[in-house]
C-alpha cells in the first residue's frame, strides 16, 4: 500500500509540474512521468496486462507529442475574468468533492470487490475458453462484443485523424490561401 | 533542419536501430501470439509493433519507413484487421451466436489453444499496429509540412 501512495504522490507532483512549467518539452516529459507512474501502480496491483498496455501507449503518445506538437506555441489564457473563473473553479471543485465523498461511501472497500460476475469468470474461465490469461478470455470471449465496439472506436479515431491531417486537402488549401498556419 | 530530419538521425542511432528494430518487432509478435497464455494481447502487441515502425521512421526518415510499409499498405492492413475481427465474430453463427468460440479449445498453456482468441488477437494487432503507425506518420508529416511552409 505504501508504494502505491508514494507513486501517487509522484504522479500528482508530475501533473502539477506539467501544468505549471513554461517549456513545452518539459511539460510533455512530466506527462510521460505521470503515465509511467500509472503503469507502475497497475504493476503493483498485480495487473500486468494493464501495465503493459499503459506503458506502450504512454511511450507512443509521448513520441507523437514530442514529434508533432512541440513547436506550436501555447495559446495564452485571458486573465481578465480571473475572479469569475476562480469562483467557478471553487464551486466545481466543492461539488466534485461532495459527490465524490457520497460515491465513495457506497462502493466496496479497496481490494475487496463484490465479484458477482467476475467470480463466475474466474471459476469457469479456463474450462470454458481454454485461455490461461483470464484477461484475454474476458476481452475476446465473454465480452467480445465490447471489444468489437472498442475496435470500431479506434478505427473511427484513425479515420478521423487521417481525414483531418491528410495531405490532399493541405495542398488545395495552400494553393487557395497560403496562410493556413500561424 | 527540415531536410536533415527527412534523412534521419546520426550514424550511431541508425546502427543501434538496425540492431534493435528486429528485436522489438519479434517481442511484439510474441506478445500478440501469447496473448491468451501470458499477459499481453492484441492491443499491447499491436502498439509495440507500431513502435518498431515508429523507431524506424524516427531514425531513418520517412522514405525508408515507407519503403518498408507504404501508406496504402497501412490502410489495407488496418481495414483487413477490422474485417477479420468482424469475420471471426460472424463465424460464431456456425455454432449458434455472435462471437461463439467454435474452434477447438486445446490444452491450457499451449500456443494453439483457446479457440478464437488467438486469431482475434492477431486481427486486433493488425488493426492497432497499422492504425497507430498511420496516426504517427500523419502527424509527423503534418509537422514537416508546417515547418516547410514557415521557411
């Protein structure tokens, strides 16, 4: 438990650094450190599947962030309505804390899940699916429908990115105006 | 600056990349094909395979990376992965319902066990790997285009 709290503290520090620091490269590296902390927590909680996925996704997202966005300037936030935005932030934070306390009273304590459906999977998973990795048997056998939806989401995301940044449109835009990037 | 980036990084990086890219690719394939036996699976393995190609792209520039895996090949692979996954799901109707595990289960801890989970993992790996590499390539190319316009 102590290790989790130490990693959580480091993650909070990393998140604060990522928001507050001026240099964009340092901010991206701090975000990467937060992701590494999350991966470590998954490893401490005996969830190697989640840890592997979190680690590799973190690596590819840091690479993409550094390669693709590092030279763009940060948009300056307006400081005129500082009082109003401060009050709004405080109200939102108070509501979040109150709802959070109410919710955390209802859920079972940490490390003692209810395990109604999961107990069924754990008991019969190996005989019914033949897979010794229970995560794979849930993702691709019991819950294959959800994974199909997730795959569709990823397919749509890739389609969206390729549509937005495609080079064909860039060329016609350049011949039309030329000042499409500041 | 932009021209130098297109040609890739220094000789040291290129030499190390030549040694490591194959190992990273092999590790990704291992993670995918053993997804039902040990931790891992199609998504994580697919991202590792995409990272191997991103490694190539960063070290050698986009020309060499496209020689290994062209843009049209990427979209073909991604669509193939998505369709393959749907096809495996539809094959379940042979046994009764959507996503039914119709293939033989085999013995636990064997590589060829667990019925449809191994082909499903391979389909997801194709989809995730090709899709994420396509995103990385698109964003890097966009940045190069922006830099060229600024010049």
